[in-house]
């Protein structure tokens, strides 16, 4: 059975989504358990594949038993096995932590929410494992459409935010599709490995150059890099909390992964980094992205919007680190895909819990949060420390590699941007912690602060959050192993 | 020299991390404080048990986890680290006693949080002391920053918030803005972060780059409170006195200077610094801080603020000693970590005791207080003597070594700095004692002849004052360690 | 904004033009796209899958996995629309309109009242009711069976002519939509209730994915229809042909149901009472 | 290149020029138009333009439809005489994707209209600001 | 294929596309979009992409237009640009 994991990991959530949609009419109570079991199975399969890759190297799966350029092939290697495991874990933990919120937010439609959730996950897993450029587009659309629906069902202005998300997302996906079309035009193939074999013969072909730029622009749009980020803050802040903590860790990170995959495994490495003068502008774009998003985050007055901008800055980390073009920076970028997914999940889960219990997430509502919801705030502190980059949380280690890579590449601007963003993050998070810790002030100096009602979330919500928070530290401590066993093998040897 | 692999350093840190039992027993204060004592005693016991091995010239090592391909979170107990750990852990026991008296005496809120984070801070402090490489040191350094934040801002009022902000601004700004990049540059240049006796940077970078790095480290470890990165320390005095006593006279600030000493000796190496004459630069910065801080201390009326500025000056003695790079100066610097700790903690304890007993914070209100609190003020006197550096107190020993060191290094200027500042020390401490005993009390508050603070607040300063005196006559444990460390640093092995 | 947009669009156009200058000429049979992978399909699809329509063969077999997701995309869209629009808290309308079939007199019953179900001489009508149009209704009634028959033909004959599950499904769906437009939503819903559209759309995709899963359970790769040879009792190549047919049926069911469901939701704004 | 060369370039690839024009029109519509339905139309034009591009890739001059007759032996088929079927397959998928996106977009538009009572983006922004 | 015919269709595609974006009546725009899709479908049929053309005829010109009309019917016909 384990040989079929590459297909099953995508097909099982997909089929489960259909079954959930049917069960919603027949036996509504069975939907949630089915979804949880399916996602747990996916995580198990992903971990199994990661193990297999680490032990015995990459392997392929030929769907319909057609050899690769003729049919569609899935290629499991170190890079996608790692990202897949991370994303599967995120999806599972998020569902476990937020199903209560979902029940409250979606009421009668909660079962369809589970179905869309599963479809979203199926699409994301597929994007990660696929080895076919066009197949990736189809999966991308599954993810996107279910994402649009999930975002659109939020509160207040969610519909408009979601429609803007559709526009930007469709342009992004269309650009990617057009890029693939250009590549198909000059190579005649859609298989990534096959493309990588043919493309080295086509240096200097303007079509390839145009394909690269168009596809990258599309991906930048999808991952919300700075000037193309317009859709993200609204989409994330207007959606309801279970959706936010699903989409925020998965979408942008998956797109960064696709960028890595395309630039390393579809285009030849020396084309992406040598032939085309793309790396340098991309790093500068990332620097702008980090600085601008950090500054914009400072001016937000609600927690989720602030986090949304922090997220845009984090995208800048990954893009910049990747386009540094050296092994250390790339390691940092890939590591940060995993770490940032975990961090974002952790932060948004805490925000979701705060929002559920305090019914508001403006900064004002957070007054006294440390006393009212100590566990949730503890989780938020861990997430915040990780985003600031404090050891031993995982955020420190990816930042370590990113800055190290920037030093090795002599990109001082990127070093500066990373340090700047860390400091801004410290300001951002401690501003929140201060409100939660100090306010409301005691009536007199040195007096006891006023008593507040204890309003902690139920244990079923807290437990997955604590697991995530612990995961941040564990991931940080495992950095060495992840890098030497997995990421080192994921980066082509051509990159020094 | 031989290296032993042992889990003891980790045990010492874990001993302090007794948060779950402290939190679990939050409903029963006695049990909670018993756990704290247990942790403090266990930690001291574990650390003391490593003493014979280190005296015998061994190093104890333990690698916890390989976090990066070439860098791990690892512990190494050498003479310098053990000296610092010994000071911190022994004083924690005393401080725990004192905290119980102080916190209960003032009926402070959130005492469970207080004791938990106190233990957490000590774990981080010992972690810094036992770090085998710069990354581990940085890890515990940051852990300490965050663990002390709730302690500094314990009162949760507007003033505490402002102080907390300042505290984090300096500490985090320094560590993230300066130390982190500096550390990465070191890693980039050398590929390692291990502390080693001869330094790791020799021959890896040009003079200008090394100077920049050194400056980044010295200022970046803002806990060392080298001017102009000092102003968090007076601000942090809003904390309850046990916090000020242990953390801002011993743990936090000493972690700062300890880190500077470690970096100077373990990363740069004395040879490299001598060669580039970088020592003078650091020594000059430290001298300016010493003199300026002493002058400012003269003008402070708040007792704790005056002590804070005194601390700033005294810390720079240690930096100065390390920067002079001569054997006696290094020994003196390391010794000063211990000697100053005992002296200064006595002073803080006394300040706290006065506050608990009378509610007074300002020196101008303390005329004649010696007649009301004779024991406390006697301890204060001894502590002051030790910090000034007069016999028969431990402070004399370390200052003596520093003076000799300055002569050895043939830097007469710094000799004068030490002497002038000692006179200034005397000038801001002795009048307090004089006023306390020889001025008549002005207020009706002092009608009753003798009324000391609660027992738990009086005993600890007496103990530490006695220890200060004892260290003059029997400085062996620390002196031996400091000499070992110096020999090791200068490549004696 | 307009100027910025124009600039962005022109820049993008310039990039496309730049790329186009290196394109192979239009319709060039020796371009890479025509010589690398696709010749395999042209040469071998008939012998490997026994399906003369190469597009169908590639769609449902060589790249069958893509098509499964394509169907899932459609399903997702249907589910998404339902999720976004469906009004669950159904409140009874303030008034109901009934029309007497014979005379055309309209009855308005307020405060939630209704005529008994058995009152055959009355029919319920929409608030925006267009006068009874004999020509349209009759024409639609006449045309509908043929459209549906044609849809089935398109599905069934997809192996040999243009068309297949997707087109057939859309046409069948369009037939239902036509009925809904020419009559009213209420009678259409009686014919094809909402619940059935959801079940059919999910079931259609399940047929597709299930076929793949059966192949997998029979020991072959996912969607390797040749593994069905044992069950179907034919040789592996014909099994591929039959496999393609099975999944086409799944696609047709799913697409038909989703198209109808999309229409229901959009036309009634999720209330499922009155259509266009 | 001579003038004749340019004309040749234009004629030889005229399908490609049309798709570029359509793509720009669609993009322009999406960015500039303030009406949400217009934006959706722009989005669809963009998507069909890409489909046109793919279909153009597939054509071969003078080639037959990609449907074989049963009696033709497979090996007798010359790939140059049959239109490339692969882009057609891909574009079937793309059409489905575009109709799916359209459905969701229209559903959201209806929801937006329910909430704000208008489809003009700037009017909605005014409403949001005043709320 | 008669190139004049193809040329006219190409021209009509562009005209219909631009017109669908510019008319102020959304119902008109929806119908024009249907015409655009139909022209596109003709174009593809000419290019030999019969399956794609078939799909576009049923989806683009058929069902999509119905969806547009339904949505416009349920919202508003008015457009300011």
C-alpha cells in the first residue's frame, strides 16, 4: 500500500470530501470524524513518504501506469516530502483546534465547510507532490476555488475581500498557465523532469525568458509579494477564524514552494540564477516587501490585520532567501516554508481562540488577556517569539540561515531588512503583550490589578494549540537534522 | 587538560526549571516556596559537586542537541563558568529566603508568577555560564531577557510598563540588532562558534572588521550596561527588590559582562586583541563608563537608583579588567564578578529591608535610620566597604588584582581610573552610612528605638555581609577558579 | 489608477510580444510542441486504448488524473456556490400567489396561508410571473427530449466523435436549465430536487475516483484501467476503452448536477423558491 | 529586418497577436473597470485568450482533426497530418476551470449586492468608509 | 479555410470582447459576452479544435451566459462604466 501513497494522499481527501458532501444529507454527525480521520491518514502517509525518501531516496509514481512524458507522474523527493509533511500536520492540527469555532461560525453549513476544507487540503497536497506542470495548475484551481468559498463565507466584508482574492488569484493562476504554455510551445512537454532535461538546450530563446518571467509574476501574485499583496490582508482578516488559520499557513507557503520547485527543478539552475538577471531584482523586491510590510504592520489596529502584514513580510524572507542563490540562503528559505507554516498556524490559532472568547480582536479587547486566557496568551507568546526570532524557537534558525546566506552573498540590504523586520516584530508583539499584561491598570500605583473573569477556551481548543507551540520549539531543535538529512539533499548540487 | 562528559551542567539548569511544581502548588504558598528552596539547593549542590573536578583542571562537557549542522546546543563547565554559576546559585538560596520575607511582608500580588519566572531566570543564568559556544550563550541570554521581563514589570502599573519598554528596547535592540548579526558574521568568517582559549577569529578578518565586530559585541550585550547602553538599568529598578538584588546586581548584569568576557577571551582571543591593540579601545569605553556612572551616582537621591548607577560603574571594572588583557587584570575581572556580587546584593537587600520596614526609598529621608535598624545598616556598611574596595572585605581582593593588572599592562591611566572611581564610590556610599548613624532623626517615625524589618529580610543581608568579609580572609574558592580561568585564557595549558 | 493600469497592461503586452517574436510559425508541423510528446498519442492511442478520438483518449486515460481533478474543480465550484449562497433559515413567504388555470384569475393568500395540495385547478406562481406563454412552453417541451437524447449521444459517442462526458453533461444540464427557465424553478425542483443534485455531483466524482481506486486495489497503479480487464472480461486494451467510458459517465453525471445546482443557487439567490 | 519581414512576421503569427490583444483587453478590464460584473467579464476574456493561445499552438497547417478512423493502421498515421491533441485536452480543463471560477465569482457578486445594494466598487468603498 | 472568413471572425472576437467590457447595460454585456464566446468557439472549430469548440459552445456561449443573466437579474443591470 505504501507504494501508492503519492496518489492516495491526494485522492483520499478528495474522495472524503465527496463522501462528506453526501453524508451531510444522510448522516451529518459523521462528517467531522471522517474529515479528521482522513487528514490524520494523510499526515501518516506524508510522514511515511518522508521516511522512505530519507531512507532510500526519491521515488516516482506513474498515474495510469503511463511513463512520464506521456502520462502524469508524481515525483516524491526530499523537498516535497518535507513540505508535504509540514502542510499535512498543519491541516490536521488546525481542524482539531478549530472545529468548535467552525461549528459556531458556520452553523448549518459546517458540514460543507468540512468538505471544502478537505478539497482545499487535497489541492494543496497535490500541488506539492505533482511532477507535472499542468496538473499543478488544475490542483491550484481546486485549492483556490475552495479557498475563495471559505474566505467568502466570513463576516462583514468577506465577500468583497474574497472577490478581490478571486481576481488576483485568477490573474496569478492564468499567468502561470500562460508560462506553462510558453514552455510547452518550445519543448513539447509538460512533465517537470522532462522540461528540466530539454530546457538547457534553449538558453537565449526569448520564449523561455518570457515564460520564466510570466510564471514567476503569476506566482508572486499568488504568494502576495509586496506590490502584488493587495488581496491578502482583507482576505485573511475578513474570513472566519478556522479558515484564516487554514489558509494563512498553507496558501502563501505552498506558492513559495512552487516557486522553489519551478526555479530549481523545471528551469535549469544556471538559467534561473546565472543566465537570467532575475535573482538580484528578486532580492531587492523581497527587501522592499519586508520593509514595507513591516511598516504597514505597525499601523494596524487589529491583531489579525497586523499578522497578515507580518505574513507578507515573511513571504519576503523566503523569496529573498531563495534568490540569494547560495546554499545557505536556500536552506533558510526552504526551512522557513516549514517553520513559517508552523508559526503562522500557531499565531492564528491563538488569535482565533482570543476572538472566539473575547468576541473582538481589536487591541483594546486584549486588555487583561494574560489573566483571562493565560494558556492562549502563552501560545501567542511562543508564536511571537518565533516570529521575532528568539532561540530555541524555529523562527530563529530559519532566520539564522537566511542572514547567513545574505552575508555569504554580500547582500547587506537583505541582512538589514531581516534585522529590521525582527526588531519591528518585537515591537509589534510586545505592544500586544503589554496591552494584555498591564491593562487595565490598577487604581493606584503598586496596588493590585483589578480582578478579571477567567475566560479561557475549552481544553479541546487549547490542547492542539499547545502542541503547535511545543512544535515550534521541537522544530527549532531539530533544525540540524532537518537540514543535513533532508534539505541538503533537496538543493541541487550545482548550488554552492 | 582532560574533558569529562557529564550531564551535570544540564541537571543544574533543569533543577532551576521547576516551573510545573511551582505552578501546581500556587494555591499553597508554603509548598510553593519549599519547591523554590529545593530547586535552589539542588542547583547549588549540583554546581558545587563539579568544583573538585574543575579545580583538578578538568572540563565538563555535555552536548544536548545538534541544532545546526556545525553548531550544537552544548554545555562546557570551565573555571570561569563555574565561578559565575557558583556565585549565582549560592546567592539564589539567600535571595529566596529574602524574597519570601519581602513578598509576604508587602503582600505583593502574583507571587506564583514571581517565583516561577525567578527560577526560570536562574536557569537561564546558569545556562549562560555553562555555554560551550556562542549560539548556546545567545540562546540563554535571550531566554533570560524574556524571563526577567515579567519580574521587572511585576507591579503592572504605568511606571512598570514604561520601564519594561525601556528594558526590552535596550536589551532586545542590542541582542537582535547587534549581537545576532555579529554572531552570524563570526560564523560566516570562521564556520564555527565554539569558545576556544586562543580565540577563533585570528587571521580570519581585517582589523577594521574586527574592530567593528568587537564594538558590536561590547555594546550589543546591553546587559553589561556599558554607556551609552546603560539607561535600562536604573529604569529597571521599579522591580521588587529581590529582583533588583539578584538579577540586577548578580544575574542579569553579570550575564552581560560575562558574555563580554567570554567573547573577548573565547572568540577574539587575548593574543589577537593585543596584536591589534583593541583592548585599549574597550578599556577606554569602560573607563568612561566607570567615571561617568560614579559621578551620576553621586547626584542620585533614590537609594536603589544610586545603587544602580554604582552597578553600572562596577560592571565596567570587569570589562576594563578583561580589556587590559594582563594576567592579574583578568583574574581581577573574574574575581570582581563574585566579589561585587556579594557586596552589591547586601546593599540591595538592605535597601529592600528599609523599604519593607519604613516605606522609605530616598536617601534624604534616611537620616538617623541606623538607630532604628542597626543590623541592617551595619550590613549596609560592610557591603559598601566591599564595593568601594576597602579591607577587610572581598571587594578589596578583586580591586587589588585589577590595580596590579593595570600596572602589569603598563597602563597607568587605567590605574588612575580605578583609584579615582574608588574615591567616588566612597563619596557616594559613606555619607549614607554617616547620615544613618550620626544624624539625628527628623521625623516622628523614628521614635521607637529599634524596629527591624521582618526576620526573613534581615538575615539574608547579614549572611551576605558576613560572606563578603569572609571572602577577604578566605577568597580561595573564587581566587583559585579565577586563576585557573586566567591561565586557560592566556593559553597556560 | 487608469494610467497605472494602462502602463501595467502595456508592459505585459510588450513582454508577450517580446516572447512571441521567437515563437515557431503558426501551424508549423515541425515545431517542438508538435514533435515531442504528442506524436505518441497520435501514433499509439488507438492501439493502446482503442479509442479513435485522440482527445478523449488523452483526456480520460493518458491524462486521466488531470480530468479527475477537472471534475473535482467543477464539484468544488458547485459546493462553493451552495456554501456561499444557500439560505438555510427558510422563512415562509409573506404571501403566496395562485393562478386559476382555466380563467387566469390570480389569488393572493397572505400570512402564510396556502391552498390545499389537492386543488388541481390552481397553480402556484412566482411574484414576478410572466403571463403564460404557450409557444415557449410548448416549444421547450418539444425540444427538451431531443436535447436530452443528444446529450446522451454525446456522452456515449465521445469515443468516436467530438464530445464526451463533460460536453454531454453540460448539455443535459442545459436542458434542465431550459426547463427551469421556460417553466419555473418550483416544478424543476420537483423533478430534480436539490438534494439529488448534490448527491449526483458528489457521486459522479466518486465514480471517477472510485474507478481509479478499484484499479489500485486490483494491484495496478491508480487509474490504470487495464487492471479492470479481469472484472470486465475483456482484454486490457478494451478495458481501457471501457474504463474511459465509465469515467465519462461519472463526469457527465457530476457536471450535469453541478450545472443545475449552480443555476438553482444563482437564479434563486440560494432561497430555492423562485427562479428567473 | 525589412518591412516585408515585419509583415511576414505579423501574418505568420496573426493568431498570436490576437491573443495578446485579447489578453491585454481582459487585463485592462479587470484593473480599470469599477463594476464587479465587468471585472468578471474581463477575467473571462483573459482566460479565453489563454485558451486561444493554447489552441493556436496545436494547429498544423493542412492537418486533419484528431479523430482517427478505425480502419487506419496506427503506424500509418503521420503525426504531421493530425492536429496536436494535447493542448485541446488541456484547454478542456481550462474551460471547466473558468466556468467554475465564474460560478463562484457570481455567487460572491450576488452576496455583495445583498450586502451593499450596488455593484460599483467605488460606491462600495464609500459605504464601507461611512459605516 | 477561407482566410477572409477567419479574419472576420477574429475581428468580431475582439469587437465583441471590447464591447462586452464597454456597454453600460450589464444584461447587454452578458449577451455580448455570449456572442464573444460563440465567435471564439467558431474560431476554434476552424482551427480544428472540435472538442474545445464543442465545450466552449455549450459552456461559454450557453451555460455561462445563463449564469451571467441570472446574476444580473438578481442584482442590477446598471453599470457606470
